[in-house]
C-alpha cells in the first residue's frame, strides 16, 4: 500500500529484482484504491490489471527492474493505492524494503484480484515494488531525498505517513513529487544494511524520471561507525572527513551534470546516542563535515538542520 505524492491520469508501476539471484516470475498484478491503509481490503470497483508488453505477467532478470505498461487511471495526490502481485515462485534473493513503516499482506495463491485477503499474514515491509511513475501536466520538478534512517522514517508511526518527507510532500500539495530514498543504517561510503549512497546513486537518484532537485542527508552513520567498536586515531578521523566530503563533491558534480539542483542538509547532533557513544573527536568530525556543507558553492543550497 503506497501513497503517491502527486496525482495524474496515467502511471506505470516499477517492480524490482535488483538483489535477486534468479529470475523473478510474476504471474499477474493489479492496482486498486486501498479501502484502508492498515488493512488488506481494496475497492473492488477500482481494480485494473497491470500489463507487461500486453501480457499479464513478466520475467524480471536478476539485477533488473521492470516497468508495467502505461495505465490510464485517474487518481489524486496522497490517494492510498494497493499494488498486488502474484509471484510464481519464491525468489532467490529478496528485493525489499524492511523500513517501509507500512503494512503489506502475504497470502498463498493467485489473489491479485481479490477484494480482501482473509487469513493473510501482515508484515511491515515492502516487497518487489520500487516505484510508481506518474505522468502529470500539473506537477513539476520532482525531489529525491537520499538519506539514512532519519529519512527512511525512524521515529515515525506505522501506516501514519508521517516521515519528514511526507510532511514536505504535503507542504508542496501535489505540485512536485517527493521520492524518499532513505535506508536505515545507510552510509555515504560503505555498504551496511543496504548499498552505500555512492553505490546506489545512479539507480536511486540520477535515474529517477522528472527530477529537478535532490536533497542529501547522509553521513551520521559513517561518522558513528568509525569509533563504535574501538577508538580511531587522528589520521583516521581526518581521512573520514576528507572521504565523506569528497563523496559529497562527486554527488554534486554528477547531479549538476544531469541538470539537477543539489541541496545539502547538515548532519544533526548525536552526542547522546547510545548506539554510537560518540566522543569529542567524533563531534569534531561532524562539525568539519557540516562546515564543508555550508561552504558557498559546494551545494546549490544548504538546509541547515544543525542550528
């Protein structure tokens, strides 16, 4: 169950097998209006099937993503939509999002057209779905937010649609899409619970259609991990700051080359964090990185969260 931040009269659903090791075989899929964002029921009068090159199903190769055919279907910004998909075999390697803060429903059998799923297993997880692309004449200049758990929704409520990016989308009132590309535990430089910001930059930011702006709010986990297990020397701290800011510069250059304005968000204070237990040197790293973010010209603008 997803909530697009813009409305339109035509869309395509994007399915993903990026982390799969074998082909993902889809037998059928549907789109519907949700009858309630915290239950599996749908509005059965609004149940168009999704097609793939005119067919009911598709085979998505390992590492790939697959778009449905364009579907003419009118909906509004912030309508709750249900995407149901029948997978013909358990995939080897799951492509999913465990930090969805939204409930999905799993049941055995071919049930994408079912109006409800009695006995389904609820799970707070998104599976196989990587986006909904909307054709819109009203919305302009989409925004991608590349981030970690702060963006992913840490501290928000399940099915509440109250991540900070949701508030931003509502402030924009459907005039621009806001694409949340936050991953809990994400780092700029190294992989963790998901690919690093640098590893996923092309797919999660630069390849997104209709994008005019990007916000980067990443780096706190790079700083925290450095000293979580053992102290780090002055040279290691210095190298971390240089590598994170160097990565920022790469992101900025590549975004600008695509005509995307890039906005840097300063890293929030975390001296009381019990997981990372940061010290003075860690705080100095944060201040140094934030100073780089604030330097005129490094980003197109600064969203200063560290006031």
